[in-house]
C-alpha cells in the first residue's frame, strides 16, 4: 500500500470568536474535510460556543478537544496567579487547573477529551495527563525550532523557548517531552504532535513561524503576490511535505489556524479576506490530494490511534527539503532517532549544520519550581547558525589538503540523494588547488540509534603525483543560544590499539594526538552526552583539541593520506556519557 500523508485540520475557539470560527468550519466542510475543534477554557462559559461545537460534532464528526495553552481569567483569579501559560505555572497548581478543565469538559460533553494541545507541554505534564486521563491519545507538545529566533524576531519579548524537538509526530519520552522514546517503557503514553508544519529550510535561516502550514503566517511573511493575492508557495509547501513519502512510511501534516487570523483584527497590514481566500484554496488543494489517494484527513485522536497501531517506537524519520521560496538549489536533509536530531546543509558542502543530542535524556520540565524556568530548549552540540558557521564555528565537515594546502569542503555547494530513512548520498564535489582537481563523494548511513557511518571516497585526482589528504573534522560545543555553555569539566579522549589518553577541558588550547588512532571522544557531562568518532580505516592520524576562550570548542579530527579509489571511513556516534 502506498504511504499517505495524514492531515489534522485544527481550529481553536473560545467565547468571542464564533463567527470567524464558523467560517473556517464551512470552508472545511464544503471540501468534505473534518476538523479537530480545540475548545479554549473561556469557551466553557459561552452557551453559543458550546452549542455550535456540539452541532459541528454531531453533523460532521468533528472532534472536540481541549486547549491547554492559556489559562482563563476566572481560573487565574481563583488560584491567585497572574501567569497565563500552562507550562509556566507551578506544577502543583498546574495539576489542579488541568483536573478542573478535564472535569468541566466531562460535565459539558459527557466524556473526557481524547486530544489536548498547548504550544509547550513538558514531560511531567504529559505523564500526569496520561496517568489520570488515559483516554488522551494525542497532544500538541511543542513548536518546532522557535526558541531564540522567535525571541529575537518578536522584539525580545516572546518566551517560547522550545527549540530542538521533533518536526513531526513522535512518541515523547517520559523523561523529556522534546525527545522520542527509545522503547515502550520510556514512552509517556500520548503521541506528540508539532504546532504546525514548518518550512524545513527557512527554519534554519529565518523565523520559521513565518513559513508554515498556517496561511496567515505566510501572509505575515509577505510570501504572496502583492498585486494578485496569489500564493503558490502554500501549494508548493504541501507538495514538499508530500515528497517526504518517498523516504518515510507515512507523513504527518497539520493546519492550525485560530479564528482571529480570519478577521481584520490582527497585526497584519492585509485584510482578513486574504487569509480566508488562501485558507479556502488550501482546503480545495487538500481535497484534490485526497482524491489522488495521497492524503487522508483524520482528527487528532484518530491519528494518535493510527500512529500507535502502525508505527513502531524508535522508528527514524527523515526530511529532505528543497528551497521552495527563494528559487535556489539549496537542500537541507534532516534525520531524527531516539538518540539525536541532525541536519545536513547542501549549501555548505553537506556539512552537519545542526545536531541535538538526545542520549543524555536531560530534564527539560518548565515552571518556576524547576531550574529551567521557561527554557525548554534542547541543547545543541553543533549549530552553525548560532555558533559561528563555516569560519571557525561549530560544524562537522571534511577538509581536504592538496600538497598540504587546506581546503574546507564547507565552502562548496552540493545536494543530497536520499535512500529511504537510513542513507543519503552527497553529490560528488570537486575542489581545486593550484590547477589540481580533486573529486570525492560522501555517503552517510544511519543505524537508528545515534550512529552515523560516514564514508568519504576519493573518486579522481587530476595529478597522480599530488599528495591528497582527507580530514574528517568535528567541532562542537553546547548551548541553547548564541552563547555556549561552560565547557569546564568536559573531557577529551583518544585511543589507539594500546592505550587511552584523556584531557579535562580548561580552555587551555591543548591537544591529544595519536599516529594510528582508533577512537576519539568528547564528553559533555553537563548534558549527559558523549560524541564518539570511531576510525574504521587504517593509517589514520587522530587528534582531539581543547579550545580557548576566543574559540571555545572541542575538535575531533581524523586525517588520512588518500589515493584514487580509497576511502576514509568513520562512525560518529551520539551516546550517553559514561
């Protein structure tokens, strides 16, 4: 059976937005698309809202679910709090509020909700909901890749720090809701979903909330024809998500548009009629894809049930994204498994531009009773955007030396050919130095639990007498913003066939070296993570370098003199620190 993309269309309604909400509903229903209706807590006090959503449920099979994003004014007063976002409230009070909303839902509808949503739901909240209301099948748990970019893009005042989680559906871990569970025992019991699908290239280079399945966000980005109001990007966006079916056994997509975006009462220059027009066109386009048997519409809980019945815990997912807005050939390739999330950028020679280790399972619960407070960011160990990029920053790439002259492959552009969810081929790259051409190819193979087998193959060299050296080059630090964490206490290790040497990080700029290295390792105890580079080729020099304050990184490198047809093979593994 051909894989399909499963789509949730989600409308969040309260007490004073029923007119635009019903406009959304009518657009969906004329295209035979059923919805999930997220009831905001203040909606419990509106007889009109309750009547309408019951009507939509009875007539069209729309799901009524519970929005846990914002606490209503009456509840804040009754608990003596001013905080309005559920994930930022003290957990003891949070639990009482959740119970209040669930019981009110039961009182009004005669059953408990099977789906809930907030911008962020941490692990202890998901665990509590599953333990007390096991009927809940799915939850919107995070906004993919917002964090510091959202903060900077919203005048430094929007505290939505949830960077580094999955971009699609996943099984959240009981220990950290932003990372996929590795096994059944670790799974929290509720399928996690993103708040919107994002443009997976613009999410690295821009504020990704402007480029998503939310048509009003696309309007806010001015990504439409200013004269005609046409917006082919939104159709290209859906098609690009459908392309991911070539690499995965299913696809997940959601459209989550609150009614206010269908009105003139927003910060947009454009009238609400433009968003209504684009919303209507998007629903017609989905209807067309349904007729082509490529899309299936489900409610949130229906998808949660389908997912648990059909997708095994620990299944990797990939996303091979092309630039669909700027007209370039740039590609981003994303991969996720229970131990890591990694992104390769074709614009910098197929280098790893972002790497989030999940192996440490660090606590990222939020609230004033936690050390994290509002910060749910999953730390990176590589972020070319945050930490300096190609020129002296954090990334994983290949360096080539032609007669000892260095050339960083991250200065070249390339592309990816993906094979399922376990292998990518990086298109051959040619570098030149003093008239000598060297052409090589790269293959990355994933083992599903944090391991990447990296093969660099020398295809051709124009001068057989030239000395060509490959250096697998891994430069990391850790952090959640542009500022790295304190690396003191980290460890560097290097092993050969006989012994192991170790260096504790002190910003001293020291290095460890072995002429025939077998394993290089960087240990980050602060995030419970180790990066291991195993060297699988013979005659490889290994080096582990400690950084210094102006260049605060750990560098692991494996260097080998190459002949035409030969390979440099390494395995980069993200694992739990010893």
